[in-house]
C-alpha cells in the first residue's frame, strides 16, 4: 500500500468510525493521522466531518434518530479533541464564528447541542452559551466575540416569547450579527415575524441556512 492509499484508508476509516459511533476506532485512527504525518485539516474535513455529515443526512431521512446522532457527535468530538490542537494557525484564522444558546427560561439543550456539533463539523468556531441564557448576555458576548451568526433556541412556547427580545438586543449590538432561530415551537413564519434572518427546522439544515445568509449578505 502506497502513502496515498494509506491516507485515503485512514481518512475514510474516520468517517466510517463516526458513522458507527465507534469512539475507540476514532482514537486509533486519529493517532495514526499524527504518526503518519497526514494533514490534520484533511483528516478532520474529509474524515470526521464527512462521517458527521452523512449521519446528519441519515437523521434527516429518518434512518438515524437523536440517540444515534448524539453518539456520532460523541465520536466526532473525541477525534476533534485529539486533532484540533495540531491544526496549523492559518487554518484557524479563517474560521467563521457562531454564538449559540437557549434563551432564558428554557433548559432543553439537546437540539442546541446537535446544532453545535454540525457547525463544529463544518469548520465554524462555536461559542456555546449553554441554556437558560439571560437575554442581555447575547448582546454582551456578541460585542466581545463579533460573531458572524448568532443562533437562538427555544423548545417551549413560553420561552420562545423571549426570542424577539433577544433579537432586539442583538440588532443594537456592534457589530450586529445575522440571526437564526430554531426549536420545536418555532416555524419559518414565526422567524420572519420575529425579524430573524433565518429559521433552521433541525440541526442538519442549520449550517446550510447560515451559509446562505452569509452568501446573500456578501452579494448585497
């Protein structure tokens, strides 16, 4: 087996290990990436990220469910913990930034955590504020971090009423970010009513919504 074939085998093996929710195999292959001098960025994007993307597609088709997606994300993060410290500085410099959190009054964070995984897998720098986040904190963190996108999540009809207030706060921030919202009680129509820039019905489409928003901003 030549070097290129070995690189391909290890990279595809990482994707398969994430899909199979096999953390032990992910660790073994990540160590091989470092031992063989394989480009870490390639291993992350074509290996770990690819596996997470496919698992997300299976979730979207009803072939995987939330428990499987969470286990896949555990495998992904196991690999990222090993490989990310070895990324070259210039790789990190071009990352787009996302702030994400569940609005105050709501402690349901499974959906938010899945969105975090998908953005991380797509190469974003993610700042997770957790759940039950005070609305003023979104603005405070935006002024410090200067994120491209802020994601607001609510899983209850009572807590979703805080979202337009959070959006008003973020609109007054400098720089003002683009805003996407998501959660069970929300819809595209409600997102427009709240003056959000986009609505993500699930974790899989969230990154695509964010990319589309940023692309439209550039073309304006």
